[in-house]
C-alpha cells in the first residue's frame, strides 16, 4: 500500500523567512496530494492541495510543487508569520478505492517573532 | 461555512466498555470517513463509508469496530470492548465526491482507563 514519508519532523524559522516541508510517496497511482495544518488540539484543516495533472499550485503565501517522476511533493510557505506555527501533514491518495488519505508523520513548524 | 461536527469532545471510559462516537457530516456530503490520531503521531485511516456500506477499512478496523449511519444526518463509530491502546483522538471526515476534498471534524478524544 501507499507509504508517505515527511521531512523534517521539526522546523524552526524566524518570522519573515521561508519554510519548506518535503514529502515522498511510494504508490505511483497516487494522484491527489493535500496538505493539512493542525493547531494544538484542533482538527486538521486543508490549506492547499494538488492533483497529479499539475506541477505547481500557489495560494498567496503558500505553494505546493509536485514531481511525479521522483514521487515527491513539497509545501512552501513564504514570509512566515507566528500564526503559521502548527503541525503540517502531507497526505496522498490513490486513484483506486474511495480516496483513503495516507498521511505523513507531520512537521512541527515554529515561527519565532 | 458548513462544518463537520463531533460529539462528545472528550470521552473517558473503562477498559472493556463500549463507546459510541458521533459525527454529523456536512449535509450534502455522501462519503464519510473515520481516522484516528494517537497522541503525537500521524493521522491514520480507519474506515470509509458510502451508500450505507463500508467501502474500505484498515487493519486497525477489526471486529471490535463498527460504523453506522442510523439516520440522514449522523454517522457513528462504535468500539465494542475498548482497550487501553484505543486511546486516541478520533476524527470524522466527509467529502462531497468520491475524490473530493475531505473536511475533518474537531475530533473526539477517547481515553481508556
């Protein structure tokens, strides 16, 4: 089955810096890659997603890139702010079945003022 | 904006007891999911449900687990005889389409003593 690896596990940046989180997946049939942000004790919230027919997607300060050949995708946050501090999870899902999400292990992002 | 809701927010139970976790998916959504997250770990898929049937389940979802949509709005997860290792945050999610975005509820923290 699908396996998703995520790095780094923790990331500390200064406010205004950029942050990059990387994920790799194992199932070449995966075609949908969402990113969720989870603040302490709260629900995972979708922040951006990408499907396999595009290589990059951007939404204001957040962008996601996908390299299907290498089977990896990355989250880029520019001009980080303290409120970006949270745990970020990548996920992947296959074309088959009912879109079970397979999550990465999470990245704890800390943005210091 | 419509949201997935879950009750209770926190459930404490004794080992061996039955628990029922309740979810109200977004009203026009047709696909429902349960995930769990052990403290400090990644989110893990348990089961997906569509058209009053389980469409996929993970190895975690053994005979002690069951799901039901008892009426037009609720979606429940039952654990028949809880174990200590069932202690986790349980998230319900729903999506409008088979490969649509999954929206998560706020979670139920289950503590088994």
